[in-house]
């Protein structure tokens, strides 16, 4: 059969499939080149809410630092009310990877270094579900979900792994790294060489080039801009951030710039391989930026930082691009959460979410076709460090937070529609709202498991890294 006719038949199949999913195409000439669309998630670590150029509240010192990341939002959609399931690294990843509140299986806190367990083996990762429907699956970068062999990426649905098991490491080579911080290729240690952000970006590009003929799910989990603050060395890199006076923020900005460089490499590789129009790209972050005394991250206009259940700890930058499906320059104002990623991916492939999976998220397909669409009403929940730790709930525009086991343990109520910075506690004005949300929290918490570990396991600081 002539290649042109085969192509027309293939294009028709995809148009029908996406019509059945309810997705509007911008141009009828756009079609997917693979049987299933490729999926690329670009995951930053500890980035500030207002430290990416596509964010409206970005400060001038960072406005031009992320052109490649910004291009994802420009070519697709920016989400203004996007959340993660936790205010620290490991539990946030657990919720995203499973599509379930991680507190349901005891993953409330950061996984301590070399803990003899991990995300429970009875939970199924999204990578495994995608693999079962024909995807090649790959994780590049940070894992932080289990150290023993049975908890590692190759046993949790990822065919290929290139990265570290721990939550952070030096950006430069170690003389003698521990096994949780060495860069592994599957289960084999690789030589200590190069700058870590560049190594992860190169590995992602190599994976795309070697899998360009088959559908893939590629999760690139960068360590940047998580500490330590170790920017790339070189005059060009130093010049890009020389306008920033604060030393902490200058080094942090350099980590962001290196992150963006490597996002650019990956996007260019998609284009070079002819996959740009066949790939859904998602960029987001694992939690809010740490306090200014730690890295110089900026979460303006939000209150709080990493480790907090204020908006600054759990609301994140989020952009998605899928040519022909998402209208360029779209702005989505509906609240979304990383729990929504897995059901969205499953439905995007033409498959259905099995109710037996008991996922907690919603498919975002209606928002991909129309940024003004309305998702079903739902309530979002957060809890840190078990039944004695802080807890929060968002229901429509209301946000209730309780800092249990603290001097400020009384419920605080905020209307996020008028007070995104959570400056005015209106709990005394709306006692009926407080009572209703407390009831919802009690019901949700009754469904949760006992935490399998706490953040102070084996150490004295509150936040394990």
C-alpha cells in the first residue's frame, strides 16, 4: 500500500478515537504519529511558585531564566490552581505515581535515607498500568520511593531506570558515593562524572532517540533546583545570573537555568525525532519552594514554603502541551492536582480507568479540549506526618488548615477566591463552614492508614531530605 494512503488511514483512525474521547482538534491536519501518544513528564524539585517565566507573578530577576519551560505553557496551557498531594518530596511523588492519596497506604512523610522499605508493594504504579497497555516506560532521575531492590523502579513498572534512589545528591561527582546516591543504570552503578542536571537531560534525550518508533512514557525527575546550591561552573553560566544580588538566590537561579537548558535539549530531541506533535508534555514541580534562607526560592503571592500546608507548600507551577489538542496560550483556572495525571493519561490512550483501582483523581481531558470547562465538584485533602500532624482541606474556594500539635492548633479558614495569600482567617465569621469542613476531614481521615514511618526517623530535623 502506498505510504501516503497508509498515513491517511492512520490519521483517520486517530481522529475517530479522539472524537470519541471528546477532544477538539485545532487543525484537522494534526494527527498522532504513533498508535498511542507519547507521554513526557518533566518534574522539577523544590522550584519556587513564582520562579518560572510563564508564571504571572515571576519577579524580573527570573523572568527570562526559563524560555524552554515557558514555551510549554505558550504552546499549550498554564494552570493557575495546580496542587501536589504533599508539601515534601517523597509523598508528593507517591501520590502522583499511584493516582491515590499516599496517606491511604501510610506514605505520609519523606522516606528516610536507607529506610528498609518504601512505597508499599501492594500499590500499583501508573507506569505499570501504562506498560500493560503497550507503553515502554522509563524513569530518569530522582526516585525517593524505596531503596531495597523490590522497591526500586525496575520492579515498579519502569523498564528502564537511570538515576538515584535517594532524594538528593551533589550536582558534582563524589569520590565514593553511597549506593543510594550513585547514579544507577537499572541496577548497575555508573561512573561519577559530569554535572548531574546535564547527565539526566542527556539520558532523557538518548531514551527518546532510541524509542522514537514506539510509544513511550518518560518521567524525567530532575533534582534541580533542590539543594545543595551547586551551580554549573563557567563564565557563561555565571553571567546569566550575575544581576542577582543575593548569593543564595543567585546560585538557586543558576540551578533553574541549567534545568531549563536541559528541558530545551529534551524538547529539541522530540522535534528532531519528529515526535513533537505526537507527545503530551507536562511540566510541574513536586512541592513549593523552600524558605528564602534555604535556597532563595520565591512563592509569591502565596503564604508558606516547602514543608507547609499553606498554599506556598502545595500549589505549584504547571504547564501542559499537546499540539492539536490543547489550544496554545490557554489558561486553566480550575483546581487540579497531581492525582489527576494518571486517569488523564489512561483515558488519553483510549483505555478506561477501572473503578477497582480506586484512583482519587479526575481525568483532565475536558480541560484539555476546553480550558473553560468545569470538572465535577470535588474536595481536596492534605495531611502531613500522620494523625498528629497538620491537616488541610480545600472545598470550592474554602481552605481550612489545622496545625495540630502546635501553639496554633485552632482551625484557620480562608477564602482563596479573595485571599490567595491566606492572610485573613475568617473562621469566626463562618462557623458553619468550619463545622462542615471539619466533618469532611474526619470522614477522609477515617479512611487513611497508619504512617509507615515518620519524618524524624533516624534523625532530629523535621524535614528529611
